[in-house]
C-alpha cells in the first residue's frame, strides 16, 4: 500500500461519515473512533471500530469492521439509501452560439413555402432525469438486471445518447456557470414515461427467459413422463402375468393409480418451481443539468399568420433536437402545411388529407 492510500473499507468509512454527517478519528492504524449519524447508529454514541481482528484484545469494547459484519452491513445499507437521489451538472461544453443557427437551418426541413426566422438564441439549463430500475427475474434461478432510462424533462421524452450524458469526465457537483432553467415537466410525469420504456426492455428479457424455462421444463417433463410410463408398463406386465396364472390382478390397479398420482404431483411441482416471477422497482434517480441552446424561431407562410417555433440545439452531441409537431406533438425534423394552411408534420398532413 502506497503512503497516503487507505484500504477500500476504511476509505468507504471515512467518505461515508464525511457525507452522512458523522465524524471519525484514527486512534492508530486500523482502529478508529467514529461518531455514527443518527440514521445509521443504534444509539447516538462514539463507537470504536477495529478493522484488524488482532487489534480487538487491545481495545476492549471495540467492534470488528469487515465485509459481512453487522456494522458494515448497516452502513452500506444506509449509504445505498443516501445514494438513491443525486444531482450533477455537465461542464466542458462550448456555449459559444456560433454556427448554431446555420446547423439548425440545415437540420430542419421545411416544405410548402414555410420560412423560418430567428429572433434570439441563448444558453439555458435543461434538466435530464436518469432513472435506474432494478429488475429481478425469479424462478428456479434468480437474475437481476439494472436498466437505466433517461427522460428529457423539457420535451418529456426519452434521451437516446445516455452514454454521452453520463460521461464521468464531464459531470461535476457544481455548475460551470449559472444559467436560467428551461421549462420542464414534473418528475411525477416523467416517471411513467421511464417505466413504460423500461417495461419494453424488461418484456424482451422476460420473454427470452420464459422461452428458455419452457423448453427446459418440457424436456424435464418428457423425461419424467417416460420414467412413469415405464413404471406403468411394468405394473401392466405384472397384472397380465397374474391374470395368466389365475390370480386376482385388482391389486395392481391401486399401484397404477398411485403411479399416476405421483406423476401428476411431480410434474405440477416442477412446473410451479419453474414459473417465472418478475419484479421491477426504482433503485436510483439522477438529475443531470445540461446546458443547451434555446433558439426562438418564427415560422411564416406568405399570406397567413405565422406562429412561434422554439428550437433546442444540444451542444453535447452537436445536433438539433427534434421539434414537437404543432398538431400531434410527435418529434419531427420535417414541417409542412396541411390543406388548412396549418403547420404540421408529414404524418399529420397525410391524415388531414385523408
């Protein structure tokens, strides 16, 4: 161990106490006096903690801290509770608005005589909500998955570039500069959207697991059926021989019925044990504050009243975000007019003509 470094468990203890509001004092190497925060302490008192079992005899009343000990398990559980919600800011972005308007014009396709004019462009804070869901698939075996989904709170739709959004080199606890916040929806409205998206992914995982279970159970049931078929065949042979000898074969009917009951019981137990149970819960939530450009645009059509069109340009990926269609609110990069000279996307224009 190099000077100035700490073992992972001791480093976790120090960081946890600093964040959670506790305190620590290093009595000697591997021995600490700690003041636990109220949520993690059974009683508010200073506890002596030893990370080395050989130090326990020299410090009577101290608690051993190690992986799996009650103290460390309680601290880890409390740390997970504290980490369920966090907030971060994206920095290292070029917020100079040069060439933004030119990129917007190239990305947005206008038809039907529409013209786009710009009034102003400004950098604003656009919060993004990242939901981490924990999915558990339990049958005869248990598997857990962590499924992240990011929702743009301005447009209330899914963020596709999740890796770029969570790049650790850009995230910080404090913003690089204070920006006004753009209009956003509530987290309570974003959560159903995130859950719907993750349920689609979970449905594919559960479907694949269910097919695997069904194929395996069918093979096991087939082997089991062959086994009990052989048993019934032996009983039938014994009954035929008994009838040939002139003996009463009725006692073999009871044995055959017992075999049938045992087969139904074993097959039922196997199918019940292999049934798939799916659980989904929200594990963590991160709010990422990302600077973007909000461009105030104005769509005009000769001879008709124009309408405003707010446009968002994302400097993180260097691209225009799809604008919501004024008719159906669906994201689009193409705008045109329908038979009533209303601005809409091609899908809305087709439905209107029909």
